């Protein structure tokens, strides 16, 4: 995980291992016969997230005119995603 965090500055270094781990995990947890559909959902989520993130970041950069805000959005988004993940996994464990 430390490698992915340190390498996240350069997406060309971090993205391939991250996607590899994601697809291996999906393959391991998907019920038999549903791996292709699970892969499609992962691809859809990744593509949608990238498109929405780029659109929002572009709109914010156009309004503020500061490139710094673009770099500030990444850690904020990661923090929100980590919080959401923790809440979801905690609620699933209780169920």
C-alpha cells in the first residue's frame, strides 16, 4: 500500500498495479459465472469516476483560475472515499 500511495503522484506508475489488484480481487470474490459482469461494473465505475472527476476539476479550475485547487481535490476525494469505504465495511460486518 505504501508503494501505491507514494506512486500515486505519477499515475503511470500507480495505476497498473492498482487495476491489477482490483481485478484480481473482483475475480476472487465474484460468484461463479459472474466474473465478466463484475469486471464490466468495475470498468464502468472507473470510467465514470474518471470522467466525472475530470469534468468537476475542469469546471473548478475554470472558475478559480488556480492550478493549486486541482491538486487539493485529490487528497480530499481520497479522504472522502476512505471514509465511505470504512462506513460501508463497518455496516456490512454488523449485518
